[in-house]
C-alpha cells in the first residue's frame, strides 16, 4: 500500500513538473529587435516560470502561419506581427482570440484597456511597440546630408544607390510624400487607382538605383558596406548600429511611417496556455519599459513612458528623444493605415512584384 502511494506520488510529481515546465516557440524579426525581446521578456519570464522560450526569426507576413494552420501542423506558439497582418489573420481565422482580461493593470494602477494606446488592442492581438520606417545615411560620407523625403528620391542632388524594403508597404506612402502629398492625405490618394499609379511613377524615378532588402538587419549593413548612399530602415535598427556599434549613421525622420507590432497566437498553437501567460507578462508596464532601454521603439503602454530611461550600456544616452513619437521626430509622421493594408495588401503585393519584374 505504502509502495503504491509512493509510486502514485512520484507519478503525480512528474506530471506536475511537466505541466509546469512548458516550452514555447516565439517568432520575431531577428537582430537587435529580437535581442531586446530576449532581454526584456524571454529571460525574466523563464526565470519567473521555469519555462523555456525557443526563439525563431522570420521576415513577416502570414504565409507561413496560414500554411501551418491549414496543414494542421502548427509549430509556432507566438508571433510578432505588424498591425495589418494581425487584423487580416484574425479575419481569416488564422489566429486565436486573446481575452484582454488576462492583461495586468498598469504599474500606476490604470486598467489595461485604458493604459494601452487607444484602439491598439484587437480581438486577436496585444500590442508591444510603436516603431517606424525612416531613412538613414552615413554622415561620414555625406557631410551636408538629406533632410526631407524628397532628398531620398533626388539622385541628382545626392548621387548613389538607395536601399528599400522589398514590398509596397511604406514605399508607396513615402513615394507620395516625396511627390508632394501631405501626410494627412496619403491614404486618400493611395485609395484611388490614379494615386497608386502616381506612387509607382515616383518609385520609377529611383528603381534603377535601388537595392532591395528583406530582413531588418540588412539596411545598416548596406550602409556600413557602402552599397547604398541612403536606405529606408526600421528606426530601431539604425539606432542600434549607432548606439551599440558606433556607426556614423543619421536618421531622417521626415515622412516616417509609423506602425505597431503585436503578439498573436496562431490557431491551434501547441502551447497556447503558456503563450497566453507570456503575452500577459511581456506586455506589463515594466517589461515594455525595459525593452525600450535596448532599442528605440516606443512602448505600447502609456504607463511605461515614465519608466523609460537610458540606453542599457550608456547611462548618458537618454532613450526618450530616440523614439519615433518624440515631438521633434513626429511633425510629418504618417500613421500606417492598417485597414487599408489589410484590405489591399495582396493586390498591391502583386502589383509591386509585377512592377519589379518589368
């Protein structure tokens, strides 16, 4: 009897142990950005729970998510996505719904639904950061550097190759801005066939001089190697090259296109419960503020702002002014219209790929 009780207790301990020690696969964009998540989210969560995080990189979009879900072979538990993909993935039934009641209140006691940027929590996604696509140049090679988005498209005034992300998003907005369209009118214009034609016509002016990039780590490398004179990039990647690697790069904030990134859980994720716990933990006030000490992306919670300090290895480098939302950086900012892209991304991707092939 005693022996059977001991065996039963041992079996119960094994079951409890395996239940407690979960392992989740978290998919993000790699490089300095994933490093900021590992330091601010992964390591503290693993220390708190005893769980394990396997980190994988991808280049964005829903193709792999759709493939896994439709095949009934989901191997990812949590994915960092852009807002338009979060909306679209939810609409297409590719993502789990996330109950916002799992989210902790802000450090100042503010309810989570009031603490996050207004409208940023969606049925299937919880936001983490505000980031932007900017353009940058090497200040050691261009002394009297560019100051406007028009300069990016002016290869006569500023000769040399241009780097751009291989896709229509942000490129079409920046092209229209360079062609004289005000930030507030970008999507009104882009919502017409004539506006799309106008954007591609502007891209035509630098197409022959463009080097296309796909991963966020590429633009700083293109600049460092001298392969391009200027490149669009994620603002945090350029900041990281300057702050962590002492690169002489300058950011031009004119007509930055800002967006949100969010956590989503693919439908049928094998470790859904642990992934939900990770979402709640990683989007707490303190974790979002901690991430901002590694990379210059703004926290999605208002209560995090007062906790954002200096760069983690440089106490004299204040992070506040490095954020896309800093007032001096935000004057001509273009807010990514997630509804526009959720509705038009497939069509404009096809148009862009056909244009590239011409």
